[in-house]
C-alpha cells in the first residue's frame, strides 16, 4: 500500500502538514479576510481539508475535483456543506477552465481563490510543474496556491545492470538524475547534479524547479510575483514536498510578509531553498503526554531518560524535541470509538 492510498487516519505527517496549512491561512487573514474566498482542492474522497477550511475559516465556497467519477461520487456524499461542489475532471482541465468552474460553483463573485493541487504521481512531475506555471499566470493578486508533489528518490526508479544486479548508490543517483532531467527539462536548475538525488536534496531540486516555473509565469518585468510562504517536506512512506505561496505585487512583498508576521512563524520560507522537515512519529497517548508536558514547561531536561528510547535511529532525540515544540499543537488526536 502506497502513502497516497493509506487511510487519512494512518498518515500523521500529512495531517500535521495540513494543519500547518490551516495555521498559515489563519495567519494570512491578518492581511486579508478569506471569508469570501473560493477554496479549490482535489480533497480525495473524505474532503478533510474542505471540512477544516469551512469549520476553521468560515469559507463556504468549496470546490472539489477528481479525475475518477467513483471518487467524485464519494466526495458528493461526504460534502461538509451543500455549497460544496464536486466535479469530475483532471487538474489540467480545471486550470484551463477555472473561470467556468467558479461560475458553475456559484463562486464567480469570490474575492480570491485558494488552490491546492495535491499530486501523487512522480512520473508526471514535468506536467505538474507546467500546470503550476499556467495556474499562477491565470490567478490574481492575493490568490493562494499550494502544491504537493512526490519527492521520494526511489520513486525516480530502481536500476539494475545487464546481469540483473542492482546498481550501487552512485550509479543509481546518476540514473535518477537523468530520469528527473528528462521529465522536467529546462525547469531543472543548472547547479543540480546527481548528488542531489537524496532524501535531503531532491526536495531542494524540485522546489527550485517550481521557483523557475514561477519566474517564467511572472518574470521580473511583471508587476506581480509568486511569493513563497512555506515549504515543507514529510514522509508517510514516500517523501512528499508541499509548497505554499501567494500572488503578490512585486513592490508589496516585504509589506505582506511583515503583515503576516512570517518571521515569527517557524515554518515560514522566504526563499525557495528554505525547506522545513517534518518528523512526526506515531506516538502513544502516554508518550505524547510526556512530550507535551515538556513543551508546556519549556524544559526538556530528563525527557530522554524518562522515555528511555529514540523514535528513529537517524534522528537525534534532542533535535526532535526541539522541533516538536513547533508542531505539537497540530498533532492529530485519534481515539478508538464503538459506534
């Protein structure tokens, strides 16, 4: 079972990432009200983000879409409110016909748009970057865009030699680099090499490619620019990269950044190479109570000894505890219930 097909309650990293997005939207309201915005997202069949956007932000112009009619039928059943409209279409079709979609959803008079394109297919990364470029070219000032793409190096392929033996790390990275280059072409930055085909650096390569697409859509001669706000990577199985930003007047970027108080937000990304890693372990209730108590007191002294174990052999416990304080408020609380 891949990460994209896991039930939502088994994807804590995705859940925290979504909550961070909602926290960012809350912060955006310091600059501009979202009440009359239209929210557009794939949403999958549960429409979890549509529910949260409505409940926490009061947005009522909700639009969901998917290329599978079966998924769309489930979306219609799971709509959080009657004004949530569900359409069967591909992401490219939605982008090409976004004004018609808004009109069909009775949202043509919205004051702005929030679009989340939650991609899963790594083989289509070139098409996804091009769709992003087309989308931001069609949006207006103060519209928000969020893109999630696969940033898992093994998704670029596993390779064997003529004897059927798996290639070593160095040769595999070279093959993956060539495949990535063939998929995204000119969007690949010149400084990216096969050395970037790792968990830590592939997100950097992809983020730079989206940054290049943004510059093509809104070049320096344009009065508008795409302003990154937050770039996060996480893994519920496959590593994913989420990029959130907004269309802004080029002359107002700094003023908007300050109005949102982004410098005080731990997951802010002012540049395309500022990528935050989420590490959200599967915690028992007792483990979480110990960690949350430490966050509340502001002291981690003795926590490692009290726990007596580490969550991941590649993660320093003290570094994790320092990071945990930034996202513990968004950690999902899941309880078993008999219905």
